[in-house]
């Protein structure tokens, strides 16, 4: 029996490659707002991060989150993403 192909993505925090379902997508929507995309279907520029705070902090500190989304991310938005990540 042939197994179904699962798309893989790279976490911008720890740089590990995992299946898309294991990661959380953070998206910059066309309007410019940045938010967590729990379903992974929102339109806009997205990056993936492991569902833990260590990876998110690493992505923010290294600047890979800002570079991947091609946008400045205000501190209050990062705080909101932290809260949403804990709930995912």
C-alpha cells in the first residue's frame, strides 16, 4: 500500500524539517496584519514554527521571523502570537 505524501516545511526557529501538520503557520496577510494561521489556509506570506516558545523566541531573536514575513512585527503582535501558540 502506498503511503500518502506529507508536505514538509522548515521551522524558522530551530531550522528542523517536519511535516506541515507538526508546525504552526504564522502569516502576514495582504492587509499587513500578522497572526497565527491554525488551519494553514489564509492567503498571504507565511512562515512555519514548531509549537513551542523556544522556537518562536529563537525566530524572533535571530530575525528570521521578520525576514520570512518580510515585515516589521510589533512587540504586541509577538505577545499575541505567544498566547495563541500556547493555546494551539
